[in-house]
């Protein structure tokens, strides 16, 4: 599980450079599942991005993942959040944006993260253990293997 913030450059590095290999080695092989949880803490744009991502999820998990990746890629290219939000289907974003449901979900995930001790992002958590490595795949892999072996 990752607690992340769409405005966090470390989360962007993890999402774009580390997560794809992790998914090939662990998720696609059925060894682990991966879940992204919101932990917006870098201001109002963090909340807006999280809400938009949840609105994209209404179109399916593939849309969430596409939007997740788009947000992180856009930040690296200097595109604004508004430009990226504009890539969602208009009806979906308009209908979802004003609803309370995505805000409640994000608040709940943020509260759950705080109870786990999340104090920055990305915060990786596996089988009750914090995984420290998020910027080096080999170190991440070792920590994951150690956490899996201890269960």
C-alpha cells in the first residue's frame, strides 16, 4: 500500500520510475496486490488532484491509473493541475467534483494513514511493516522480500 500526494516529487519518482518494475515483479505475477491511498498534505492542489483522481476512478480502475500517471507526468513537464484535470471526460468530472463522496474517502484514507504514522509521502506499507525504500528498486525489492518472508 502506498500513501501518496499527487504534488509530491518523491511520489512522482516512485510512480514513474519504481512502481512499473514493482508491478511487473509482484503484482502481475500475483505475489502481491498494490493499493494507492490518498494522503494529501501539500496544500489545496493536493486535495484537488486527489478528488479528480477519485472522479476518474468512477470510470474504472484503468482510468484512475491513467489519471494517476498523468498527474505525475504533468508535474514533471510544468503543466498545471487544471490542464491535467481537463483530460477527464467532462461529464464525469462535473458530476463527481461537487459530490461529497470523494472528499469523505480521501479524508478517511488520510486519517487512516495518520494512525499508521504517515508523516510524508510516499509512505509504503506491507503486511504491517513500513517499507523505507521508495527511490531505489533493488533496496525496495529487498525490503519487500524481507517483509514477505517474515509472515
